C-alpha cells in the first residue's frame, strides 16, 4: 500500500511502514511546510492514503468536498510514538486495504470508518 505521512506524523511510524514494505511519501523529507490542500492533491494524484494527526483534513474532505484516496486520522489521547504506532497497526490489521477512499479515525476507544 502507498501512504503519504503528514509532517505531524512521527518518523518512527514512517520507518515502521517502510520496514513492512510500504511506499511512504513523508512530507518533511519531500515538501516541508506545504499546505493541506497540496497534500491532498499529491496523495490523490499518487494514489496514497494520507496518515495525519490534523483534523483539519475532515473539513477539507467533508465540507469542501476535496477528493482523497483515503485518510487515516490518528486522534490519540496518549501522544507517545509507541501508542500512535499501536493505533496505526490496529487500523491496518482491522481495516487493511479498505482504508482506500475512506476517512478513518482511530483512537484508544476504537476505529470509525466513513465514506469520503
């Protein structure tokens, strides 16, 4: 699966995804400080699922009707990298490829999946 990791995602999550064979475009490495709308364009053009901590993407997807290839929004109460990695693993284990074209919100309470 191909991902685009927003700049607010810890490098350890990116490194784990890459170690699992995923193709990851990491904003801090490729295009630091780009606007959210540009991030969505890149993700859509390259068929990448966006991973972010930024809930502003919900506004772009649902109110402004920006098309995406899928978004995983990590809304962790425990902001540690270890916890966020466990939440991401949980999404990938339970939802897998079905994250494509969906808006997935994950936190310690569970996973919500919405159509985009």
